[in-house]
C-alpha cells in the first residue's frame, strides 16, 4: 500500500490496532524518550504524542518497532523490492524469471523522482528550529537531536537528483556552542556517501548544500538507512518501496521533498566544524563530544498538521534493531553476489552491530587435501572487512560447513555459531590481527576516534575439543576471581577494576601462572572473558555479547594462556583471555533518570493513555 504522508500511515496503523494516541502533555526533555523505551521494550504499538510541550507539532515514534509492523507498512511492495535488489546484484536473475523481472524494471521506471511545484500537493510554512519538538533522549546528551533524518546532498560536480545521496546522519538541533535557530550539527561517520560530496565541495572551495527531510511516507525513512547496491538511487528505492514517486522541488537552490513533514535547509562551509554530542547511541554508551561539520541554517519548513517522527537508540535491542531485521529481509541474498564464496554475514545486534560479525564462507578449492584448515576463508574475511560498512567490524568469526557434511551454519543462531567456531579453532594458528586501522566512530574501545584494531577468528575442519557445559570440579581458582560459565566453552572471570596497561600485564601474568598448570581441565573452556562483574556477564547471552565485544580493542585487550609470538604471528596454547573491563577512556554507559521514570508512570496507570502497556 502506498502512503502519501506519514499521517496516512499512522491512520492505517490505528485502524489495525497498532497505534496509540497519547493525549497527555509530555515533555520532550527525557520524558518522551523514556515513554518510547518502555513501550518498545514491551513490544507495544506505534505512538502518536498529541501534545508536545513547547512545540505546536505532534510527534510519532515506534513506527518500525516490530518486524511485523514494518512488514505491514510495506506489505504490497516487499517482494518487488527484493527482486529489484537481486537484479542489481545478479543480472542473470532476469533470465530465470523474465516476466517478473520486466515488472520490476517497469516499477523502477515508474518510481523515478517527480519534480513538482512547491505549492502542490500541500502548502508548507516557514518555521524556526526552536518551533520543532526538541527531544532530548538521555540525561547526558548535548541537546536535542533529530534521530530519523533523511539527509540529502548532491554531487557538486554533477548536480541533480539522480546523482544525490540520501542518508541517515544524526542532526544536533540545540546545545553546545550552536547559535539558536542559526546553526545545527551534522554528524556522519566513515564510509558514508555524504563524505564524498563534502570532499568534492571542499576541493572546489564551495559550500555543500544540505537538505534534511523529516517525516513523509515511511518508505523515505527506510530509503535513508538502506545499504543499497552501488548505482541504485535511494530516490528510486523509496518510490518502489512506497509505491509512490519521490516528489521534490527546488527553492533557493535547495532540493525540498514536498511530501516531507519538515525540511531543514542549510550549508556546510569547508573547514567549518563545531563540537557535537554527547549522544546516547546504539552501542549502549554515549558517543562523546567531537568536532563535526557545522550546518548553517537557511530555512526551515513544515507542512500543515506536520508530525515529527523520532526514535530512541540505546543498548540493543531497540527500534533500529527492527530496521536491521527489515533490511536483512530485503537484502539477505545480496552478500552472495558481492563476496564470492560467502553465503551469509550477520552483524550481531546485541553486540552493538559493528563490533561483532559472524560469517559463513566456504573451502572449495582443496577437497583433496588431508588437512582441513582455514585457507579460502582468510581471503573471504579480507573481502568482508573491505566491504562498505562491514569494514567497521572489530571481531569477525568466520567458518564453513565441515567438509563432506550437509550441515548448515546459521549466523542468526549466535550461540550455536560461536560454539561451532570455538570447538574447531586453533588459538595457535587461527587468530589474525589488523592493527592501527579504522573502526566505528561510535566505538570508544580503541586508541582514538575512528582508530583501533580488528581480529579475525577463522575456524574450519574437525572439532578439536568438546566444549565444557560446566566448570570442572578440579579447576583451582582463587575465590575472589568468581568464575562463571557463560555458555558451553565460555567462562567469565572477575578481576579488580582496570588501572592501566602495566597493571593489566601483571594481572594476566598472574592468571597465566594459575591456569598454565591446569591445561588438561581447561581443554573444553577455550574462551575466557575478564569482566568487572562476571555474574552479570554470565546472566544471559545478551550481556555476554554486549560486554565482551563493545569493551575490547583486539590488539590491546586479547591475551592468552601460554601466549607466544612466532614470525610476527601471535597465538596461545591455552585459553584466550578477553579483557572486557571498562577502561578509563571508554564512554559512559547509558542510564535512565529514575526521577523521569517516576514522572512518566502516570501514563501507564489506570486512566492514562498507555494503561495496560508495559
């Protein structure tokens, strides 16, 4: 079903019982985010806030809060979009189903952006930034942010909508040193299309014109976050997915989405930066304050009865988790065309997405070899770490089905996949580091902004060990270490808080001294996590994945029992030790304000708009 506006989508959800209107006046400072988080955690409906304090505009959230709801919104176009993406990555698919492929091609042509007068189909009014719902999500955030923006730029050397980029890069509206209503912050990270456009504008000594669309048909929001194949326009994708052409106009040299609820136009000058952040982000920590491009506001527009969409990010799972599920449903097969031999890659949401990748590759070229060990897998690992946003990963676990076996490895069964790898990996041979390289901007476990290391754990062949399902009775550890079994083969062990690298070296040497004589009883326990709170890590798989992979810089925080370096290759004879304690340079963990939680309780009590939810 094609929606002409955000409101028409919300009305449709309401008819299906998938939307609740919040009639009470709610404060955009922390309260709205707190309500959203609670409703989302309960698997609740989309929300329409009808009275936002300090703004004349309504706001909506949790629109994509469940995969079922997202699928419902795009129920008439998902199959077509899947086929279009498959055709882009695999043209031979057109020969297999020519009739269907012709339909996909015609749909793409019919989805070409439509230039129309600004006055049609709705009239937009000029407003100010301070008129918007200025939503602050977490107590230590630097101000109010746009969390579902569609940031539009054009190639300065070849302008036009078909050479444009539409991306979801967060926008800071207030706070820090920004001049109210005149300046806002534009935060984008590595491997984003907008960076190419800004580099081209800088080289020409020109300002980069930026339009930030907010709201409009839900397909526009998904198009902004979609990792599309090279050459497939976000505007065409939005048109196919939404079954409605992307409508636009130009005013004062800026492109305007005439279906958007809001449009913020402005420019970024070469070298113009200001501190942006902090901001509570999807790793479950604050991304701290850093210099990012300064956008000077030109004009701000709002359509009649506009609705401000937002989401809240934090420790997974959150609404952006469901975005990921929908994206996988649309593009899951594309990786097979992009990286030969690789059948699946999964960015583990519980670990903050970028820190941990699981991949299924293949070993096809030496079936005659008596020894089974990673070979082609290593080539595939390098391709994965050199592909788009996959290159931001820190930990890559890659394996392949056993030779001659009909087994299927499921990257979405995180525990099962890790157990498969841990049963087969040789810590002496199968650890491969990439040091002094790039990592996710939001990840503070490294040595600086965008800087850190990566590690590949590649395992293939017969199982080398049976993973222990309990701590051995004869394991001899000092009582203060508080060891807990996390899952088969994985132990969490508690050490005092991290002090510095020198102290860590002493602690790891002490562990080596204790565990080295016990190698026989450690065979089934190859992976140890050193933590501040071992019981928390072992409490559930989500805790283990979050702590272990968001708080480690592989080159600095991986240690091992009886470790060695041979010809510049590092390995260990005994268990691997991952130091996942919080370090002084790490960002603070996100925590809700209990006072705000108490204030919002009124909405969930009898008589409140959200009674019976959460």
